[in-house]
């Protein structure tokens, strides 16, 4: 190659070292203006808890989550990552993973017992945490408890199977979503009992994950917790709303743009930022 074109390439890379065509793009919901990753980090890094939503099977959403985590990590703040994808009885296995006591082949079957989506979707996130010694927090409700609730209702649960101070009423935004899920599965007239129990299950998951985050923050082991969860848990009407029941914590929410939450319709009551691709 002639040295002149090579020199041009080197100069371009020096001037624009962080420009990537496939990097996530963001928009601030309050003013509906685009924002780069540095702006987003500047405005969320002061929060006690940062929620980053996802559609579980969308690889681009997980890539954006990892970009945000990497940027937060460069701030040298102590950070923990809360994961919907693991239930709380598997905390020790996550500790073993981040502590280097558990290899990838050993973690895979544990992951499969917890989550049905492909390992590759979450692999890079998990390896990033392990390689940087970032604690992972298992957030979700044990499956046996959810199964019991769906089969018998919330009244069948023991005190040890629910977080303290739980209120079983579900706000209308979340309840409407659960009714939509019920119609998708059972048609336009799902049984009332089914809808009630789906709503109770959503309450339990949101409350349990909020309680788990609050307990972790009470130990003051990290400056902040970054929660990776599905859209309808990460949205402000989900886990964030329930946090105040257990601890006075500040939070920011970042959601990927979807039909339910897009730049035209989303408000700050739902999220602070949208991931635009």
C-alpha cells in the first residue's frame, strides 16, 4: 500500500477513535433529542440504581447493555449487576463464577436451569462481569414459588415466599400488559382467575427483585447496582416503582425503543432514555 493512504487512515482513527457504525444510539425522553453514550452516562451515573431494559431475545439490546456497562466501569465506581435471568437461590453459583471458581462449561447448565433463552445472548455480559470482578446479583423469584402462586394464588404463599410489605395491587400500566399477555395465550376472553394470577405473579417478581436490590444496597457493597431485566420489569412502573417500599434509592431507566415505548409516545413516567437501535 502507498504510505499516503495509510497515513490518512491513521489520522482518521486518531481523530475519531470511538466512532463505531454499529454503536448504540440514544434519545433523552424529556426533550426527545438524540444523545451519545457519554451524555447518557453523565446523566445516569449518579443514581443508586440504573435499570437497562431488554427484549430477551434481541442481541442488539444486550450489546447496548454491554456498551453501557463498559462505560460505567471506566468511571472506577464500585458496581454490581443485578440479573433477572437468575433466581435468588443461585447466588452462590454466581459468586463462584465471578470469583473464578466456576468455568464456562459448568455455568452453562446452571444458566439453562434458570433461563430458556440462548446462552450466547448473555455470554458476553457474564464474561465481562467475571473478567472485571464485578459482582452479579441473582434477582428473580424461585420458580417453585411462581408455580405455586399460578396454581393456587397468592394466598397460598408462606411468609418466607414473599418479600415484606408486599401489596398485591398492580398499577394499571402493568395490569394492562398482563391482560394483553393473557389474551395472546387464551384468546379475547381469558379466565378472570388466570388474569388475576398473572397480575399477582408480576407483582411478586417486581417486588422480589426490588427487595433484593434494596437488601444489597443496604450492605453498601457497591456505589450502584445496574439491573438488567425485561422491558416490563425495568420500566418505571415495574421494579423501580417498588423500590421505595424497601429503601430510599435514586434510579434512572434506559429502555430500548419498541412499539410500546418509542420516541413519539414514551414519557419520563416510563423511562429516562431510549436506545434507538
